[in-house]
């Protein structure tokens, strides 16, 4: 099977509001796919369904051949779906290193007793985790901020640290929610290069929610468009650019047409 | 405002505090065990010590410190507000009452106890009862936590409040608990076994030696707190305190992590309960009331949430003022000015004022954790940031 994640017929209902309506979505292995759409189209809701924060009212999600629809959020994170947030949600008063170590929580084994006694096994585990954290921080380009509180980092570095934290989960699927929001064009470009490097060097697929069309069109292999909870188009960036329904969703209907 | 936490050497920093702690502990022990009974001690000094810091008061302070350290794990580390901590103290106390006295006179169980083998009742070795009390409390912590920890903070506080009322009430009316006497009700369980330390058994009046034992228990709690704080679990607690949702999205199981904070905190409550029972030589239901929960919380907040040294300082100050300090001060004042003011009755007025002023001027506590200080003074720091940046340009 070439898809790492498959979401089948997902619907999410909040009271009378159908936030996501019967959406099929899959992420092929080692690919970058994007989800775009106007504000309120249900993109972040869809993300929240994939990460287990909301349970879909209908449909199921299969990850790596396993149904994860009913798994708890921390389990989904543990088996390899990591995410970042639209508004950065780092642990501000923890150092960059600690932020990553928290993400490694589910992969570390030491229990209460081992931690209190500082057994040699626990010490070894901590040392290895710290080394791995440093490796990921270096990879994400924030290696010099290891012992800095996350909140003290610049905006761009916080974005990168959030991706680094997600990578510390050792994910196969990485969900990025508007990663370049608030970045200037140069910073966005650095970020695009970083995501490309990520795909090239690691066994990971990236799903992107993004408003910056330049970023979306330059980096994605496939683009899906949501509007009012429904999937209205899917295809390569070029196809999407010329799709009349997409243009309509973003710009409205041309004057005089019905 | 770049504040960096350097990767300090764990072993070295541990050695540092253990040395300092041992020196202070040893000085206290020498003072109370040898200096105080010494006949050559000038009467003035003897009187001063007895007035300001009698042996029983310092031991009681240590019991409060042990429990405040436990509460600190729940409130300071994991950020869960617990208003019913006194329940664990009570359960620990009754564990001592049940397993170290003649309360169950119809039984005859003796396991390395400090009384003759034929004595009626259950007599288990003090050190084991400590562990039993701790673990029983931990189990209760989990039982209470499992259904309630899903609640958001305010609701959790209310449920713990209820729990803190129910447990002491059960003991208070425990003379007939479904037909069984579990607590002797208001009469309490009088007389618990002395503490065996190999060469001798420590009765209720061996203050000096008991001081040493309580100091040891406190050190164990400090040690546990510091070690856990730096480990995998401590990081997860902190992450939950910072941002629960993000923590769960990063693979931290919220329930289990919160429950473990509850269990470790309750364990300390159990230690405190057993220690207190040996200190007052009995278990008395009316001691375990709601004010104690608030009192302990005030200790943690006054000292500085999340920092063990701050919590120790806060617990020591408050328990001292409550137990002895204010009375001693009142005595001095009345002698000096010929008045007859009952200072001890103003204790809670004083605490109220202290907390109000704390919240106004030093919200982070006396010895704050560096992170918390940053969080609570965010606005001011931002101003400093802004002014220093504009100064650069």
C-alpha cells in the first residue's frame, strides 16, 4: 500500500453545523500534500480529526494499515502522527531541549522508581534522548538554542522549534498547520527548503495547511481544496490553479453568470 | 531578556544540597539532643529556645514540610489545584493508628514491632508502617483521581474539596462504620508504638532523635522531588502545567501523568500522617480539618510553587508562626508593654494579610522557581524588553 494515511468519508458535526462533510483524503508515503481553502472551510477541524482531538461523526481513518479512528490523541501521536499548531503552542517556559524531550515521552521507558534511583539504564536513556534531541534541533536549524526557554526565541525559530518538537515523536506523518503564517518571503523560502530537506532525508510525509499560495504551489505534489466542509477539487498545483470551482470559492462568481 | 538554564551537573548539584542540608540538620540535632539538656547551658538561652522554638514545635514544622513538599508535586509541578490534601494526612495518620497500636485489641499481630510480642493489637515496625501509609495514600490518590482528573481545574478543585471533607468526617464518625469501629470516633486512638531504631525505642518525648528521623524523611521527599522533576515524568508534569492540549498532542498521556502526580503527592501525605501520629502519640480526628488543606496550600504558595526550597521555607515559616512564633511574640510584647493581647487569636488574620500582600507584590513566592517568576512578571519583562530594544537602536 502506498498511502501512509487514509481518511475515508470523514464527516464532523458540531450541533447543527456540518464542519466537514464526507471528505476522502489520503497521504502517499514520502510526499507533500496541501490542504487549502477559504477561512472556515474546515481545514483545521480536519487536522483535529486526524490527530484524535475530535472524533468524526462518520467515517474512519486508517494509518499504516491500522484503524486509528477511536484512538486517544496521545496514542495517535505515539504511533507516528505529529502536528504543529496554527498559533504556536510550545511549552514556553521549558527549554528547547525540554520541549523535544517531552515529545519523546512516549518513547522513553523510565518509570518513577528508576527516575528516583537514577539507575544506569535511566541515565543512559536520558543521555541518548538528549543527544537525539540535539541532533533534531541541529537539523531544524535551532541547535544553538538548546538551553533557551522556547518563549525567548524569535518567531521564525519558534516555528522551526515546533516542527523539531513534532519530529522528536519520530513521526511518519507530519501535519503542519499554517507553518509560514506571519513569515516574510525570505523566511518562507527558508521554511520551504527545510520541508524539502525533511522529505529528502527522513521517512516522513508532510501534510500542509497553508494560505500562502506561493508556498503551496511551489512545494506540494498534490493540492486539495476544501470549501464549507466539502472537498471541491484535488489535483496537481497546476490543475488547481486553473480549476473554475476553486477560483469561484476564493474570488466569487464572475459578474453576470448564474 | 535571555535567561538560560545551563546544563548543570546533576550529581554535583545533589551533593551540594545534601551537604548543606546535613550540616543544618546536624546542628539542629546537636542543639536539641545535647545542648538543651546540658546543665551548664545559661538559663537565658535555655528559656529563649523554649519560648521561640521548643523541640515539639520544630518537629511539627517538619511534618508540615513533608506534606507541603508532597502538595508541591501536585500543585507546583503538575499545576493541579488540590483543596483536600488533608484527607491523605488523615489516612496516613490512621494507618499509624491501626498498625502501630493496641486499637485492634482482639488481634495479636506483631511484625518487628517495638512492643513485647504478647501485646494485643497490630504492631508493625514503624519504618514499614511509613511505607504502608504512603502506599495506602497513593492508592487512595489514584482512586480519587481516576474519576475526577478529567475535570478542568476549577471543577477538580471543588471535587478535591469534597474529598477533603468526606474522609475526615468518615473518621470523625468512625466509631460505627457499617458496624465496625475504625477510628474510635472523637476519642481518637491514643498511644502509638515508639519508633525502633535498633539500639533503642523512641517514645513521644525523644524529641532530638525524632527530629533526626523527621529530617531524614524531609530529605527523602526533597530528593524524590528533585529527581522526579528532572526526569521524564517531571517534564511531562511541567508540560501539562504549561499547555495540556499540546502535551497530549505530543504523546503525553494526560490521565496517567496526572494520576502519577497525585499518587506521589498522596504518598508524601501518608508519610506526614504516620510521622505526625508518632509525634503527638496518637490519632485524633478533630485535627484533620479543612483549614489544614488551605494552610498547606498557603505554605506552597508563600514559599514559591514548584521550588522545593521555597516550599520548605514557606512551610517552616507558616507552621512556626501558627504553632509557636506568634504566641512567643505576644508573650514578649505583653511583658514589655504590660498589655494582655491574645496574639495567637490573630493567626489567621495575619495569614490573610500576608497572602493579600504576597499576591500584590510578590506573586511568585519567597523563593520562586525561575520559570514561574518569568510567567508571572510577563508584562513587566516585556516592558523591559521593549525599552532595552529601543535603547539599542
